[in-house]
C-alpha cells in the first residue's frame, strides 16, 4: 500500500510538472496571438511567443526546469504534428506535376548551396578570427 | 471513418520510428514515410480534405506549442556557443539568404507561378517554421513542408561527402552547415557522427529558426521587386 501511494505521488508530481510546463507555453502562445491580432502583426504569433519565452529564460524570469517536463515530449514528437499539414500536398498535385523540374532542382541545389556557403564561410571566419 | 485519421497517423509514425531506430538509414525517415502513407490513404480512399483537416486539427495546436518550446534548445545552445555567436549568426544568415535566393532564381528561370516561388522561399529551416513563414508569404505550406523534409533527407545522404569535396573539413563548420541547411534531419546526421558537429548543428538549426522569420519576409519582397 505504501509503495502504491509513493508511486501514485510520483505520477501525480510528474503530471503536475507537465501541466505547469504546458500552462506556461500556452500562456505565451495565447498572449502572442492576442497581441498579434490586436496589432494586426504579420509576424507569426507562435514565433513571437518563442522569442518572448527565450528572452524570459535569458533574463531568469522563467526557470529552465519549469519547462523541461513539457517541452521534452513536445519536441520529441514535433515531427508527428506536421504530418497532416504536409500530407495536404495532395491538394496541389496539378501544380506539382506541372512544375516538377523546379521542385527537383530546388531539392538538390538549395541544400547543396546552403551547405557549401555556410560551411565555407564558417571555416574561413574561424580561420581569420 | 475520418476519426481514425489521428490515431492511425500516430500509430504509423510510432511504428516507422521504431523501424528507423533499428535500420538507421535516412531513406527510412519516419516523418517522410508517414506523410507518404497519409497521402496514399487520402488518394486511395478518396477522403475529403476538409474532413481530414478537422480530424487532425489537435495537431495544429500541439505544433504551435512545439514551436514555442523551441525556445528551450535555443536557450541551451546559445549558452554553450556564446563565444562564437557572431560568427555562427553571420554564417547561418548567409545560408538562409542563399537558400531563398537560389530557390527563387531557379523558380523564376523555369517560369514558376508566384505562389510556388513563395512556397520555396524558406527551405533552409525546420518544418514548423517554414509552415508559418510560407503562409505569411502567400505560399503553399504543404509543398514547403514536404520539400523541407526531402531536403533534410538529401542533406543526410550527401551532406558530409559534399562538404569534404569542397574542402570543408573542420567539424564545427560541417556541423553548422548541416544544421543550417538541412535543419532537423541534418542535425540528426551530425549527432550520429560526432559531438562537436552535433553541438554546432543544433545551434545552427535553432538560429535559422529565429533568423528565417526575421529575414525572409523582408528579403522576399526585395527579390520579387528586383528579380521578378
């Protein structure tokens, strides 16, 4: 019975920590949406919320350990959350079949140029600094 | 029937992730194959897209929450790489501009419509950010998201070889390039290779998530004005 109570207490603590973390994230998100709607900003609200949270972490107003229980599972499963958004690509199959060459070239040239430019610049800048 | 979309997506993703953990090949990327499976289901069963969107709408909220949660890895990485922050910022910013410019020029040369150009303007950033930025530019989020994932797979397969071919042999530079140009999947490749590259790749991915929504919406109208 004692063991069960201890295990229950541990689970309850984990659940509360997760809720606290998600409550903080949700509060930042809701405020960012409200500000964004009120001021008619074009900058995406979730990104404003991310920047605001980052600043409050830097300033020490929010502690990292308050967030970790909720952010770890969210980030771990983040790829799953954008599956439906990407699957809606079927809506645009005529556009894709018409411009497949643009997409194919971008698929190889964009990462190639990105890799080379970032890698080359970093190697050169580190060499001169 | 449509209520099954959400649990089936979760089950497919978890099974494919287990498989990926066993085989560990970028070609078996679980997100890519979950998207392919979802697309095939939508086509084969002729499912209606608005219904699918409604059934999977809880993911939208979780995705927005996950974007906010990206502040945590950014905070951790910035702390670690403070001394070289300026160098890293410059390199990643150049990478973002390079990706936007190259995609725009290719699309313009091949006479792509403006909506497709906008869909290809933010390809060197992690998928949730590209969805937001593409929407802001008037592009198609699903095309951008699919391209970003495929670019990650390409980077994971050829990234290190391409960098070595061009004389980029420093591990910090290799990691930064993989995280900056090929985001999460590139970062996973760097993590699998060595610790130094992994730290730089994570920092580059986090910084491109901040720089892309700041730079691309300002740079893109300039490109439209000057390139056409």
